[in-house]
């Protein structure tokens, strides 16, 4: 089956891109009182984002810790109206991105792809109930490492745009808010990121897609 | 619509409300190169969405909370109150979490005393009057020679320092123990000298009774408040088994 088939009919997204896991939202106005809840709600998401941005688990952990400390301090200084008007999720992304930038800037040249992020154990667990054969699972994990490494080769601003768009599943206006850029700039960054990824991954893309659609058909 | 326009609109086409949708689809039907390109872009988006979501370590949340706690602590000043005692005027620093520092007046004046405490604590201090629980904790020490350690906050110290001070609290009033005894009590029998170092840095003398620790021959060594005061406290506790 061609991945393009949906385009020629009624165009729709062939990948489950725009269905990020729902975040259980903090009840009430965010503030120091319910900050532990905020940490609990967002740590997973921000850790994932920081890890995709840095490719390094230790960096990601420290980035998330620093980001929450900054967020806490900033919230503590806000008055009640500012807190009520705060759009928590994009704001937390922005802080995490700033901390990431500062950290990577002081750490250049970036150690690209030293860690293999795709955890083969996790993949095994995820697919345990599926019909995958063990060698298919190993291939799959290797493919995911390829994709991760390609992402880490992008310049940081393009990596941020692509990660927010395709992995975090954010809309263009949301990304514009997070990155504090006009929507047109966001779109152009996303586009450039995809063009570069296409150049890096080349024919691998078709193979990965074909293999996953084979697996889906077997389901 | 030209090929370059169609290419640029790819990501927009993922949103249902794209106004050029019809025109783009019409172009794609007639243009195999653009079809191939869309297929590749779509494949890349697909690959990215397939990346397994990273799972943070279970220790991350407690680490974050601890990080925030220490960051907050560094910005909230300790209160310092003057409390009278049988050995003289004490400056007692405290926070909501407990007493953090006990200094004996050296006659240097309030300003200098506050400055000394500020430097020792590594954060700012504000003059205050002693709340009832603070004066009662100090009074209880001189009355019963024991302290409610729930009201003393030594969380700034290293785990070794905390363990050492807790061991001193096991020494009954009226008795003394050696540095070596404390070292053995915390399971590090070779750490007698390190124990001596912790005693010298004890931020809360009296409440954690480092004055009950002497050398292996029973001699008193230095004391934050001076050896004379150390002897005086031991006498108040009814202890005579030490040497000057």
C-alpha cells in the first residue's frame, strides 16, 4: 500500500502524528502551592523534549531539573492575575528550550548521537503482544536509532521546530508561541528540517515506512 | 499552482482547514514528482512520530522537588533572635523547619553577630524576636539537658555530618564519650578525626551535644563557645568525668 494513497483520496495524515498523550491538567491557577502537581504532570513530556533536543539522558535530566526550578521561581514572583493568564504548557516548553540552548551552547561541539536513545527493552515490551518476530524488533530498534541520529544532526533551531511539530504534536501557532517566532518562520523552519532529514535519511525512509505498514497489515 | 508552492504547503496540508487543499490535491494527481516528494515528507513525519516516547527515570520527580526545595531555601532568609540562657546571651537562627544555628554572644555587638551568622549559614538573616517554640527549646535544654530534635534543622549538612551529630545525641547528659566512640557509633571506627571536624563545625551546639565528646583520655578540646564554657555546661549537666 502506498503511503500516498490517502492524499489522492481524501488527504489525511497517514501517521498518528497529532495525537500526543493527553496531559492531565493541573487544577486551578498554577502557583507554588500546586507545583508538585505541575512537576508530576509535565516532567515526562519535558524530559522527552529535552532528550530529543540533546540526545543525552544526563543532560536531559539536568535540563528538566533546572527548568522546573526556573519555573517555580518565576511563578513565585507572579501576581494572581499573571498566574491566571499564564498558558502553562507552552511556557514550560519555552523555559525548557532556553535552558537547553544555554546548556548546548556552553558544551559545543555537541556530542551527536553518542547515546542510543531508543531503548530496545522498551521496544520489546511495547511489542510483546504483537506478532513481531524478534529480528523484526531488532531491525525496528536500529531504524529508530537512525531516525534519532538524523534528528540530532539538524541545527538546533530546526531540531526544535521539527521536534515540537512531529514528536510533541504541537500546532503551528503553539510552536510560534513557544519559540517566540512568527508563524511563517515556524513553518519555514519545519519545512527546512524535513528537507534536511530527507537528505540524511534518503531511501531509508521508504523502507522504514514499508516495513511498518507490512507489520500493520499482519496485525 | 506551481510545484514549489505545492511543496511548501505539505505540512499545512496536515491541518484539515487548509484553504488551498483542493488546488494542491489537483496538482498532486497530475504531478508524479510532487507525489513522490509528498510521500517522502510524509514518511519522515511518520518516522519521527514512531520514536518511542522516552521514559524519565523514576528518580527524576524527587530530584526536581529536592532541587526546588534547596533553591527556595537559599532565597528565604533565616530569622535570628536573642535568647537569654545560663551561659549567656544566645543568638538563635531558625526557619519554619527548625533551629539552624546557635551562637553565643561574644560581646561583639548585634551587627557583627548577625554578620557572623550570615556568613556561617551562607544566606541572609533577619533580626526577629524568638517565637515560643524557640525559647522553649533552649530553656528545655538547660532544664532537662535534652532537646527536641524535631525542632532542629541540620538538613544543610552532609549525610556524614548529620549521622555524626545524631550519634552525639545518644550520649546521656552527665556523661562524656570519645571521638572514637562516636566514630564507631556511626559504623566508621577509623573516622575519629573526621568526627572531630564535624564537632568543630557543629552549627547547633547544645541542642546536638558536641560538648559531651572528649578525647580518648577524657580531655576537653576546643569548643565553639570556648573550653571554659564547655566545662561549665558539663558541670551544669552534673558531669565530672573529664579532665581540663
